[in-house]
C-alpha cells in the first residue's frame, strides 16, 4: 500500500498515528489520530444531509471557534442515528484524547465512517487510546490514511509544497471515499494538515472555495452520506507571513489547497466502489450555470449512462436522453456530444456510423471526457463520474454482512 | 408466454396483430397494429423528456383531435434523435397503414421503442404492412403484447370487465417496460382499448387521473425515456350511455381504468431489468405532499438502498440517509421506519438488534413495503421501486451490442 503514499509524507509540527483497535471485524486499521504540536487554525465543511452523525454535530460546533489541535477518526462504525448516546460517546472520547494529549477537549475534532445505526464500541476504543497516543509520530500520516478506509481499495494521500509569503509551506491530505459519493459537499472524510500561518477566516474561505472546485465535482452514486467531513488544521510552523484574505499570498495558498483537494477528489472517484472508468462530464454553452449543472448531474448519475460506460458502449442516446430529462430547458436539436475529440452527436442526431469505432476506442480508456455542447449560452459545468459495474452491486449488496 | 395473457383477451370492435418484421436482429416479433373497426375517441399521455422521439411528436399532435382508429407500434428501434427524417418516416408509415385500412392518416397513432439514434428500417417495415393488416384479428392482442417487448422477459397484459351506464364494458391493456422507468409520466409504452362509449374530454380526464395513481408511481432506474407513450382508444361498441365527466358512470369508468393501469404498472415494475424484488416505499405523516414525494423518490432511487434490497440486508441506515438528503426538511430524530410490520427504526435510531431477524425475513420476500413515518403532518406518498441486481448491470452494459 505504500506505493500510494507520496514520499516524505509529513508536515512540520504535526504528528499522526493509525492502528487496529478492533472496531472492524477484520484486523485492519480502524482508528487514526492527527495532532498538532502547537495550537492551530481550523476549518471544516460537513454533510448537507438532514441526518447528521454525532461526530459531525460535535465537530461542526467546535470548529466554529476557528481553532483545533487534534482529529480523532474511526472507521468501521459511523456513529450515525445513535441519538444522545452517540453525542455522549463522542464527548467522552474527546475527553480521553484531550487528557492524554494535555489539550482542551474543545480542540479535539471527530469523524467516523462505517455502518449507520451502530453505536461505537467504546470500551475497545478507549483501551486503544494510550497506544494510539504513544505511537504518534511525524511519519504516522500513512498509517492514518490506512485507518480511515472502509470499502476503499487503496489509501488516498496527496502532498503539495510551495513558497507562500516568503517560506516553503507544506499541505498534506488524506481521504476516504468509495460509496455515498455525491457532489453535495464534503462527500466523504478528508483531512488536510498544513504548516502555513493563516488566519482562521482566510482558512475557512480558502477551504470553501477549494471544495467547490474539487469534492463538489465528483459523483459515484448520487448518495450524500450522513458523515461527510472535511477538516483542515494550519499550525503556522512554516513561519511565513500570516496569510490574510484577499492578498496575493491567499491566492497562492488557495491554488495549492485546491490542487491538493482536486488530487484527492480524483483519487477518490477513481477508487469508487467497483469503478473501472472515470469520466468527466463537461457541459458547455449552457444559458445559465445551474442549467449546465443540471445537465451534468443528470448525465453523471443516470444508471443507464453509467452501465453503458461500463459496457464500453457508445450509446449516446442515453446521454442525450438524460440531458432531456434533467429539467434544464435544452433544445435537443442543437446539442452536440463528443467523446474526447470524437463527435458522436451533431445537432441532436448521430454524427454518422463512421464515428462508432473511434468513439468505442475512447470508451476503452480508463479516463475520458464526455462533452455536451448545448449551444444556448456561455456557461459551463463539469463533474467527474464513474461507471456502474457488477462490482458496485456486489460490494453494496454485501457490505454490511 | 400465453400464461401471461388473460383468458378471452379481446375487446369488441377492435382487431390487433403482431409479427416479426425483421426490425430486431433476432426473429422476435417487433411490429404491432391495433385497429378499431369504427371511429374511436382517443387520448394519450407522453414523455416529459425534452428529447422526444418522432412518434411521440406525431402522436401527441394527432391525439389532440380526440379521435383515432389505429396504433402502429414497433420495437427494436426508438426513432428518437432522428430529426426530420424520423418525422418523415413516421408520416410515411402512417400513410401506408391508412391506405391499407382505408382510414385517414391523421387517425393513425404511432409509438416506437428500442435503441435511440437509429433510423427506422423503412423498407423492412413497409414490406410487412400487408401481412400485418391481413393478420388483424379480434384475438390478436396477445401477439401485439409480444411485439412491443424489448428487454421485457414477459408480455404485460391486463383486462377488466364491468357494467358502466347499463352495459358491460371491457378494458384491455398491454404494456412494455423494463428500463428507463421513472415516475415522471407514462414511463414506457402502454396501450388501452375499450369498447366504452365516452366523450373524448371524459376519456382524457380519466386517463390523466389513472396515470397519476399508477404509472407515475413506479420507478426502476430513475431514467425518463424519450419515447414514453400511453394511448387509449374507446370505440363505443358496448352501447352504454355515453360517459360524460363528473357523472357516476365517469367515476365507475375511472376506477376500472385505474385498476387496469395499476395492474399493468405493477407487472411492469416486477419485470424491470434484473428485478428480484418489488418494494413499495410508503412515506406517511409528511407536512406536505411534495415533501412526502421527495422522500419517497430519494429512497426509491438510491442505488445504495436498492443494492441493499438485492442483498436482503436490513441496512435501514441507508434508507434514513436517503431521506436525509432528499431535500425534504425532515426531523431525523422523529422518523420511524417499518419493513412491513417490523419496526426497524424508532425516533431516528435502531429499534433494537432483536428486529434484525424478522426484518431480514421480510426482505427475503419478493414483495414488501418499506414505510417511513415522518411524524410531521398528515400527507403521504408511495412509489413502487425495485432492487438493483447484477442482472441490471449486465442487461444495460450489453443492451445495444
């Protein structure tokens, strides 16, 4: 699994750990801790689902302070739909972590992933906290990336380093995805650590913008989970001039953060459940941005389109059909569709049987773009989607058992 | 296949035929004709997709007259996204049928189903018209039911007979479904013949209401096709007092029509692509009807819920999660969920591990109800949905090839 972890995967002033606490039935790692040696600015984005897991409720509240020191994450149990007990359990774990690390419990952020409706195995988790804290190390991020996985087949990790306001800063991120992936905000668990010095207002703003162009642009199955959480800690260890909103340093930092998030988002979609293809749906020349978005979503989420991607079948009719029922007022007889550079639809009709072969060749690739030109205006939208395979059904029909 | 056809499947004054014209690559039947020996009232409902197939555009226009005599239907080719040529082809076929039957071409209604983007094999079809017309018979509806099938595994046919305004009237219907089934209007091809005497206004009204409670209540994959068409012809041969809107006779007729459509809708969803389960999603005590509808749709269309149905996994967390992202302002901590009579969620939390076994027993049945009680008001909505199986992916990954 180490081939998926960037070399020198660490951030000055941060320690991390990941181990197998026994939350999962398997012996896989299932508990991770991220820790900043000094107080850090913090920001987060959370699921828009009306059903929010206990750790989401707790972290959302705590991150409002704009600061944080530690993030405790478990896989194997979502602590969602667990009522007051779920909240108490989260608070209790926070206190344990805080006392071990000698920090304020309100600076502990939480995230969970796994089956909905099960309560946390508290005893098992508490027993592991001493060894979790003891194993904290500057090299521990790779273990943490492993410990947050559920049906992911590989850990998702990304790193960027560049100069901002006169100093080299590092941003490292880990993510877990696979199912319940939909472009309605933080569609999974993502944790970013940076040594940049940045105001919490600027951090919040950069995060919000970065998510918009990355994790809000991917879809695997259109489901939005109860536990989606994206947290960032910035501890200032780089010693750069403190980044403030609307400055050149802010713009530079924002680009770095966006690049990091986009890299993680693409890894996430490529490792979606049963995924064999990653397809970018690009809608161009819509009259309005929401119109472009509607078309992109309908195409990206259509089971018939996604099974055709899996079958490598250049069945453009299903794509045009999905655009037609998207709710956007498209003019069917104006639409052009391209598979990469191969035009398959011209003005709402097949562009000719000679396109079949090159179009099929594009679909045999692991990654390609389906572009719809609506010829209605100047707005655009894109989404990364995936195919729907036998394995998607297999994984999800048997996930819990 | 005859076991799926009701006994004495015919309607006075109507002839029908179905044969293999060679539109499909296989030797299956692919061309059907329905014909009223006398002028008939006609009404129709059509796809809401912005991309409408040529036969939809033609039939929608013609049925506005409130009358019709013949319906020509082919499978194997949707005649969708075929531009002006699609329209010309439809008009040409109408003229051929009309001259063979010695009726007005404007009284010929058309419907097509099959792959989008292919033009009709006109020569092949025209060559079959003489034998199609020659084989018209009062017994021919069963053949027509076979000829309109695509990935359906069985023909869908239903019949009701009852007294209306002093006479026995017959309603017979045939349908084809399987994929691109979504509750946004006439989600497939459905043809109903009746010998009732009814004004075209009353017929239109009864049809609209009947569809609302039947075909608008089923979903297989959330896709709305380009070709959805539901047509009804009423030729008055029963000799009943002519049915007018807002009379007892109208209400009686409406109930019969609704029963017929619901029977066809249920057969359609049960024969959806790769379906092994038919699940009724019932949402109760919503504050508003649209709110109930939103929740029902989100649950019914969630791939994660549908794969859990396939896996017979009582994973209620996915159901609650889908309700949460439906867009309806539900209160998660008030929701109760039942699998038939087994309560699995109480106030947003698991109702106890002892419910696991009886809940799983319910899910092993071929048909059951998932009921969500929102505890917010007095409105309700239901939908029939299906599981998502390996075969759904298999059928749709390879459908066109």
